[in-house]
C-alpha cells in the first residue's frame, strides 16, 4: 500500500460508517470533520459499485483527494488508487501514484469543478447545517426549505 | 493515462446529484421535521413513535427534502455553466476548498454553533463564481 493511501486511511478512518454522525462527547477534530465530509463526498459522483470503497474530500485549502479501493475481479486481490488534485496559481494539478503530474484541463476540470461545487453544497447543509452561499446557520424558519 | 476501475474512471465519471435518503433524513433537519404525532394529538388521537403513520410521514418528509436539495444541487451546478475558461474553473475548485479551510478551525474551536458573524466576516474569502 502506498504512503499516500496510508495517509488517506489515517485521515478518514478505516471502517466506513453508514451514517453521517457528529461526535457528541468530545471536541470535534479536523479529522472527524473530514471523515463526515467524505461520507457525503463519496456520493457526489453517483452510486458506488459493489465491492468498492470510495472517499472524496477536501484535504486542505488547496487539495482535493479521491480514494478508491476495490477488489480486482480477475485476481481477487484488493487494489486501490489515490488521486490528489492540487490547486496552484497556474492551474489544477492531478497527482497519482506512479504517474507524472498532469495539468487538469477541459472536461475533466469541469467535472472536478462541478464535483467540488456539489460537495460544498451538500456538505455545508448536511454536516455543518449552514447555508452554502452565506455561511449562515440554517434556521428553524419556513424559509430554509 | 488514468487507470480504469471496473467501469468507473474517477476523472470522467459524470457528477450527479445523489438522492439517497441517507443524506437527507429528517434527523438531520430536526427543526423542520413534520410532527404528525402533534397533528394526531390535535385530532384527539395518540400515535406511538414507531407507528406506521409516523414512519410514512417521515419518509414523505425525507422525500421532500431530497427533492428540494436535488433542485438546489442542480441550481448550484448551473451556476458553473457560464464559466468557460480553465482558469475560472480552477479558481472555483480552489474557492470551494477554501470554504472548508475556513470552517473547520471554527468548528474545532467553537463547535457547530459558532457565531454566524464570524462566517459573515469570512464571506469575502469564500465567494464562488
């Protein structure tokens, strides 16, 4: 397993849960938040195939991470792939294990932009309970729905 | 070259609005949950929390939230339609990441109920477009 994959597991936790839950008995940490965000983020690209585990989350102010783990049907072995999208002043770089850095362009960049927009839209509402545009707390008024 | 994953290529999979009830459940919107038990009480009836009527009402509310949120997702996606250059798209990707770089420390420090004014002060940093 690559170092990056290990890092992803360290940040997001090994056992996926089926519910976005907020830890109540202790202070919420950045790692908790990333794990909760990733639970929502993993659904942004549609249904997750059987025998797959997916994480998609914002790592920090300039990095998005896609992690996919699956069973290779041909060999029966577990495989994984980590894609890191780094935002730089001159563009977005895609970094994958064993692959040269590549500037993300065109349709792929558009897909990524939409995915991050969806992530923001959904994570802000479901994890932070905030309006995605204003950042204001969602209130108990009829106007919130 | 991006490795292909059993029919899924992460860099090409079309983003779509998930409509799973897992994400949009009444439990996540407790202040908006339709309280059918209160309505029944007004009608002189008593409903248990595990009654089929309550479950049915909760499911209907979840469906309504899912529909509303799906519309919001689509609207949010449409806002990208006018963006045509890679520079603008890259900027959008960065701005969305900035949002969480701002939010996380606030939650770590103050919990989820931090003062909205703090967010308002940061709004200039996370405006999209």
